[in-house]
C-alpha cells in the first residue's frame, strides 16, 4: 500500500478464526485484530487499565477480556463494561476486500 492510503491490508480472512485474534502493527502501533460473531474488529493492543497487552485475552460475543486483570471491553466501540477499566480502547475501522482484511490507518474516537 502507498503511504497515503486510508486502509492497510493486514491479514487474510483465514488468518483470524472465529473468536480468534492476531496481533498486527499499524504505523508502529500494536493493534489486535479479532473475529467474533462473524465480524472482524481491530482495537489498540493495550488495556486502558494497566497498559498491558490484550493479546491472549478471551474473545467472545464481540468482547475481549484483558488476560491480566479481567477488564472487559466491547470490540464494537472499545467501551469498557466496568472496573477495573474506565477508559475506552481506540478502535479501527475494518473492512474485507476479496479475502483480505483491511483496517483504517487512524483509530476512530473512543466510545
């Protein structure tokens, strides 16, 4: 992709199984690509509670649970479901084009 492109191809659909995840890098930022309920999501790969990676957290019903302290976030909008996290995750727009998963270069506003 060219430097100015709005979306980046980051994986193939077969790379991310249902309730699975793949850690990717977007412009030097760690992003977690997930699939849940047949949809693909991309969120910052840092829990807003303790700034630890979300990689390895349980993905289910369009949520991810931080593997360290159990903070649970919506994959749809990044909003936490309660303590210990209070701040939303940054989320990225995701689209599928011809079997390729693409995400927007810039995160959408949290929440």
